[in-house]
């Protein structure tokens, strides 16, 4: 994961966007990570994984409740 300071991200916003399309970019403020910028495709993949995990956990819980 690439890292940029908040100042550099502000001053080179186009570079931030281009870099984030290829890989997540961690933004630091005062030496501390505060946000991660990532592509829409990566965000949608992560949201989909989370939804599938929640669905799988719900299925397991329902089966346990039924005594399967």
C-alpha cells in the first residue's frame, strides 16, 4: 500500500486518484494514518465480500437454530 501525506494528497490530487485506481493509498496527517483511498472496483469487491460473509453467518445461525 502506498502512503501519502495529507498535504501531498491535496497538492497532487490527480496523482492520488491515479495511484488509488491501481492500489489503495494510505493518507497520513501528522504522521498518523487517517484514511485509505481505494478504487470503486476494490470498494465494491470488499462490500460484496462483507455481504457474502454476513449471509453465510446468517445461514449457519439459522441451521443451528433448526438443529441441523
